[in-house]
């Protein structure tokens, strides 16, 4: 019988965004993130998508178009998402 591994915190971003993230000591969101074990689908109207995946967590997509680290609106959305998650204890610290 196959085992399914529990989802971990994951993110997808452009190269170099981490230098613009809201927190230097925490994970960053950038374009997309998977926040395990929680349903945030009705709590984040400012992002392009917050979709709850039952048994997995919430997939967050900050912008409709591909994330551009030079676009100030994209940076604002990513940072707002990071602050939102950090305020709820959902943005883990990075293992530096």
C-alpha cells in the first residue's frame, strides 16, 4: 500500500524575490504558496486565488499574471500575504 506524505510549507517565486520579502528570517510567498493543514479560502480577498485543498491546505496565488519582482503591485501583494500569514502564526521561520 502506498503512503501519502503530508504536505509541507511550499512556495514558488522568481529568483531574487526573497531579498524583497516582508521578513528576512521567515519563508516568503512571492507568487504562490501552499500553507498546510488550514483553510484560508475565505479570508484573503486581496489575492488572486486562495483555494482550499481538502486534506492538504490552502494554495495561495498572489497575482493573476506571472509574478514580476520589478512590479511594485506584485511586491505589495506578496508582502501583504506574508504579513497576513505571519500574524496568524502560519509563516514559518527559515532554517538559516
